[in-house]
C-alpha cells in the first residue's frame, strides 16, 4: 500500500518548508559559486537532481542491505561518502560514453558534486530518523525525498541566479559588492520561504 | 589558496602563520570555505564552539596523516584517499560525541557527519598537507581550525545575542527584546553578509594604508 498523502507531504516539505539551501543550509558552496549565470545554475541544478536521485537509491540500499544486517552502522559516514564519490565518477564516465550532449551540459559540474554536502546530506536524512514516521524512510520515500530535495535545491539556485543577474546592474556600496549582497539576497529569500513553515497539514 | 611562510625558524614567522590563518586567509571570511556548517550551527555559541573544536580536531589529524602518507599515495587516487582519511577521523568524532555528549550530538544533527564534506579540510589537505612536512602540516591544520572556530564564535555571539538575548544560554542584556529571526535561517545569511562586508572593508583600508 502506497501512502500517497505521505509522499506528497515529503515532496512539499523537501521543496518548500525544509528547503535544502534556504532552511537546512546544505549545498551552500555551489549555491553561491554557480549562481552568477542563469544557464549554469540550471545545468548545476539538473546535475544535482540526477546525482541526488541515484545517490538516494544506492545509499539507501547500502544501508538497508549491507550496513544494518552486518551491524556496522557506525561505518555509515565512510561508506556513504565512498559510494557517492564512486557514483559521481561512474555517472560521469557513463554520460561521456552514452550521452555526450548531456555530458557537455552537466560535465563540468559533476566533479564538484562529490563534495557537495547536499548529496551526503540527503543520504543521511533518508537513513536517519525523520519527522514524518519517526524512523528511517522506506525505499519509495527515500527516492521521492531524493528527487524532491534536488528540485528544492535547483529552485533556490535558479531563483538566486535570476536575482544575481539583476543585481549586477545595481549600484552598491563597495563593501557589499559580490558575496555580501548575495548573502543578503539569500537571507531575504530564506525569510520568504520561512512563510511555508505554516504548511503543517501532515503532522 | 593560502600560502604560509616557508620558514618557521623565527618567532615572527610563527606569528605570521597565525595572523595568516586567523585573519589574512581566514577560511570563512576570506576564503569563503565551509559555508554550510558556518551558517547552520552558529545559532548558539555552544554549538559553534563544539563544531569548531570538532573541525579543528579532524583538520589537525587529517593534515598529519595525509602529510605522513603523501609520498606513498599515487596522484590519481589522492582525493579518494584524502576523503577516506577525513571520513575516518570524522567517524571518531561522531562516535565520541554520541557516547559522551549526546545532547550536543542531537543539536548538531547531521552536521557532525557532514564535517567530511567541509571544503576547508579537503582544501588544506590538497593545498598544504600533501606538499609539506608533518609538523608544518599540523601547525597549518591548527591555525586554520582556529580561524574557523574564531569565525564561528564571532557569528554565533552576534546571532545568539540578537536572536535570543543570551550568551551561552545565560541572559545577556536586560530589557532587550530578542529578534527570533536571527537564530533562524534568514538571520544566518544576514549576519554573515554584514560581518563579511565589515571584514572586507577593514582589509581594504589596511591595504591602501600600506600602499
């Protein structure tokens, strides 16, 4: 039996209420690093959704079928980071071989994703105790959470890139130019997203 | 990337290493590394100090070990090796914290395992420890860790004071109405924006004076 309402709750929570960037502070390096141009923001966002989805599947499987049955849960951090690093490498090679066009579009962002804390973050959230069920996610929930978290990240990244493209034309005090004003914009976006915390209909 | 002075013979050189890590090349305000933990855990001074100490420990240990094995590791697999070494020390911190400081472990949450992907640690491994001798790498780790801790403390003092009118959980200014937004996510972004702007201004002023 699939709990559709629960899944919708996870999606809304991951994208809006607990947005990865603006509420959880995960994946800030690419958020500020790749948000100067809208086109590169879209590319990075797609790469993150892709890797997060695959990483959710594999880390969940690793945790459920290897770590827990063998009672070595304390190796989680080490195993997850290795799985993610290996996956990113594999995805990169596979894309290069089978879909050169997609590789062209995502290629330069893929290596950056290994050290993107959002990917390890989603793996840890999927396998940790969560606010919905008070235990780890099931496979389907983990998958949905992975995709939705990636979409949430992309949403924040694309919005930010749109704002920063406009900001380049603004006259700013010298001290605020560059990153400080990007932080202020992110703060204002976070303030807006805070409004979604009222959406508590599934608790 | 930071380049610590080549020699450590005189005490002034050692002093230079410290100003380098704490101020000139501060990992947070100048190199802008490790943003996620910086913003996520600075909602209270206690969390910030704990995260700073944990990162410092991992940074020193991983710098030492990476420096020790730097000639044994083939170039192609070095990043994977570094990540594995860092993850090992992070697991040590994680398990120690779970055993002895469970309440702290709960309030830092997933940011304890996420020390693995703190870019400061990998950056120091790649830029310094993989090219330098053990003792220098240890000092580099210590100084960069202190710079990170200092930045975290500064941000958390501002946020905890403005957000809950407390310092380390103790009441601070009587009669001041706290602005809760500062301990929430937006406050983190606002605080670092203005602290960073201030740091940049001071640095630029010093630069023009010297020139």
